[in-house]
C-alpha cells in the first residue's frame, strides 16, 4: 500500500520503520532537513521517498507523491497541522483514508466530525491501527507462526488494472491464491467466480508471500 506520512519526528520515524517492515511504500514529508537526512540514512530501501517540505502546503504534498497515496497519516507535533494535512489529502488529492495524531484529546471529536477517518492520541495505537485496519497484521502474525509462507493483504482495484471490469473467474489468479472478501462502498461481499471487479473495490487477498506482490500490483493497475 502507498502511504503518505506527514511528519518525520520520533512518531513519524517509528511509523516509517514499522510500515516498511510490513512492505508498504512510504512517501514521507518533513520540514526539517536534518530529520529528512536522518530518515534517509536509516532506511536504505526503494520503498521510501522523503520530501523536504511542509505537509500543510498543497505544492509540497503534490511533490511528495500524495496523488499515489491510498492513506495519509499526519503525525506532526501540531494538531492543527495534522488536520490541515488530512483535509488537503482527502479534499484536494482524493486520498481515501486519513489518520491524524492529536496531542489534545479534546480535538478528537472535532477532527472526526470534520472528516478525518481515524483520530488517535496514543502513539502506540497509531501503528496498531494502521496494521490492524489496513494490513491485517494480526492475522499475518498467526500465519507467521503456523504457515510462514502465507499472508493476507489488501488492494484497491485501479481503473488501469487489467482485472478491472472482469469477472473473478476470468482473471487467472495463481494456484492457491484466494480473494477472501470484496468491499464495494459500504457493502462487504464474499466473491465467487461470477463477481465482477470494479474500480475502487477493496479486495482482501490470501496467498503465498512470494506471489502476492505481483498480484496486488496488477490489481492496483501498477504492473511494470
């Protein structure tokens, strides 16, 4: 999953480390150049891009690659900056899920009423929320113990996906790969061979860890 993180302080650093370990692609934006350099030096991976800029500025967000993000997580030390970043991500760039860290618990209900999907005041709960809600990491931990090669991952069907508009029986998933669930709008479906895949459908895939990345990229419409 492509995730934009706004804020590269201690919380942003921790989230980056956690989510990179889960094989997400991180696009981090931070105002402090020393912090940017620290994060770049700490994680030598192509799954991380770091932009020196202001997460409350539309131009800086655009430069960071926010248009490719499926989630935006704002974890600066200022509640108002986190709200503005989430609002820009959702309203201007169409990011489907926004998560904001708040230092003042009184802001939680305000943020939620104004459209932020998840508002969390505890640093430790931010990582837990991301993993549980976006990546089923608790289930994956069970597989690590019982069947180390099996994983569960989420993908959102892209308009450019070769599978968009096709029935499940037509897309030719690898042997052993299963589409566990399909969420369309507010409705969750158990797919069968006749289920047609549409743009913006969210699907949960179960399969071998070695095969999942290619299938997920194809579903998202990002085949190399």
